[in-house]
């Protein structure tokens, strides 16, 4: 009976000894990590910059949970040490102190000095913070950590990068981690030529200005083979950046063109139908912007939860306000000046001054803040292009307004009558169309659309009594260039002038670029007085 029991006893004893050994070797790493962290904190309590830099690297390598708060405090200038015992403390915003080693609150220590920081230490801090967050559960923080390491290029982060790359499942973050590792390898003295060439290829795929700068540094410090690879990759990046710059200018021009379209499309109608030079058109835009401000102020104070719907509510109200003012101007002033277009210019200019002063008396001369709904805030990256949601929605809005107006002109009775009056006023009157009624509603429609443009412009420009003056000249340029009264001409002219303006700005500047466009349009209308797309009709062609 004893013999069979003896092997069982040996196995039990062996298991016990194995468990003891496991526990004996499992506990020390945590203890060693804490001990290493304590040593790094003590090493940080000095005036020697080299010692502080080494302590930062050591502290990040320990993986201690107290490392990140201490490094963040050092970054903010809130890490202090006591000279007597080299204890390190974190100073909080309320003036209290934490023990950096334990995180426990302590009484305000005496005889402390701030841990000093210079540019080398800031770079070490960036690298250390990056390595600490490479394993963070939050993907955004991991991505930010990879970018931080890419910029710091600290060789001490290589082990952390390798571990993070091995565990990363997100392709976008993994690519950023590999680029960060390549940035470290390409400048590291211990890297082989083959490793550096492979790193050049990875950095070349990044293709941005940071990659171009890094390749320039690598080209100056490397062997001929690595230098050739870096120069080849730099040339490819420069071509890509030039193409992206052109596309970015085209996008900015498209967004500017959509703004010009919104501002000019109402003027194209009134100028085309009635031949009225309406200098108060910009004030209709301004009234629409102030209507948006009033709606937002009402929602802020009464129904703050509906703020994201403020623009949707402001659009019909801006149309009604500006359209009503436009009908009043037509009935009160302009109808007495038909057939005398030059006299409408000073008359409507006087009306614009009255409207500006009225708004200034009610709202004051200062700019008014108009907020952006949440869906119009922020931006996103599209293959290297930065696209803001605000501009994108304005382009979409401009297209919707254009198509809606086109539908009114082509598919409604009022649109048919308006086109008839545009092409031959006398014949339209002889056919029984009440041309004064068409004139009044057309002016109201054009003014209402200008008010809608004001809603959009309130998101990208200052809302002030002078808002409309910034767009009245550009609006007339668009209308004359595209063809008076032609909506398609207005669309093409607005987009063309917007894109041309953005491509001229980098070379000639904003002011000279606009002057160049104005000179071009003056020369153009000498050859084509009716614009790009002239209206057809007996009266028009006469």
C-alpha cells in the first residue's frame, strides 16, 4: 500500500515546489518594475538635463501606471522635487500635491524645485508619451502616439513599437506604427543599409510634407545607396504634393464658386427680367444672415435642444423676410424707374444705405456670432485632401437651390410667364401676361434667394451690416460673364471665376488676383457683350 502512495507523494511535492517556483519568479517582475520606477523618479530629481532625459526614458520603459501622470505633469511644468530626500511630487491645479511614486495626496512639501525642461527633454517626453500610449485601448490615442513617435524618432521606442505592431489589428493604425518605426530606423546609427532602404520605401508611401522633410534629413546623412533611394522617394512625394495642391485649390475654388453662385443667382433673375441694376442685392443677403442670427438666438435661449435645426428653420424665414423687403422695394421705388436702368443704380444704392443703417441701429455695428450645427463642424481627409463639412454642405446647398430654381422656371406657370417677359416684354403683355405682377414677384423671388444665400454665408463669413458689400461686385461679375438672365451661364461663370481666383491667389495675391479677373471680364465682354450664354428671343436679339 505504501509503494503506490509514494509516487503520488512525489508528484504532489513536485507540484508544490513548481508552484512555489512560479510564484517566486512571477512576483519579482512587478517588484522590479516598481523599484525601477522609484529609481527613475529619484534620478529625475536633479538639475542635470542629461540625467533627467535618461530618467524619462527609464520611467517610460518600466510601464508603471504612475509614469504617464508624472510625464504629463513634467510636460505642463508641474513636476517638482524635494532636495533633501529627492522625493518627486506632482503639483495640481488647485495647489495641492501628489506623491509621484504612489499617487497619494501629501501635504505641501517645503524646499522644492521644479524639474527643469529644455528642447531635448521635450523631445524625450514626446517619445516617452508616445511609447506609453502605443498600447492604449483607445484607437485614436494609439494613432496619436504613433504620430508622436514619428516626429520624435527616438531609438528607445523601437521595442515598444515592435510590440505594438505585433498586436495591432487596425490596418490604419498599424500602417502609422510601421511608418513611425521606419522614421526611427532610417536615422538610427545601428541600422543596416537594407533596413534603411526598406524604411525609405515605407516613408515614401506616407507621401506628406513630414515624410519629405525626413527623407531630406536621411539623404544628407546616409550612404550613396540610401541617398539615392531617399531622393527617388522625395521626387515622387513632390509630384504627389504638387498634384494634391492643385486639387486642393480646385476644391477651394469650387467652394468659393458655390458661394458666388448663391450670391449671384438671385441677381441674375432680377437683372435679366427687369434690367434693373440692383445695388441693394447685397443687403438682401445681409438680411438673410441676420435672420439666421435671430433664429439661433431664439433657439439658444428657449429651445437649446433644437439648435442643430436652426439653419433648416432659418432658410424659409430668410426667404420670406428678404423676399418681402424685395417686393416692397420693387413696389415702392423700382417700378417708377423701368426703362431707365442707370437711374436704378443710385436709387437702389440709396436703399442699400438705408437698410444697412437700419440693421446697424437694431443690432449694432459689431459682428454677430452665428454658430454651426454639429453636422457642419469639423473636417475629414479624402486621399490627402482636407474637406470641411461646412464647405461641403454649402456646395450641396447651392446645387439644391440651383436645381429648385431651374424647376420653378421650367416646370411652373410662373416660370413660363417670367421667361416670356425676359425674352419679349411687349409680346408677353400683348398675350395677357400681367408684366407688373411678374416683375414684382420676380424681384421678390430674386431677393428671397439672396436671403437664402445669406443663411449659407453666415457659416463662413462675419455677420455684420457690411456683409452684402463684399459680394455685390463679384455677383455682378458672375452675372455679366455668364450671360444676363441665364441660370446655366451663372452656374458656369460662378464656378469658373471661383476656381480661377483660387489658382491666381498663390501667385498674384488675393487683391491682384481679383483685379486680374476683373480686367479679363472687361476684355471678354468687349468681344461677347451678352456673356457666355446669351438669351435668345426677338426682343433680346433686337
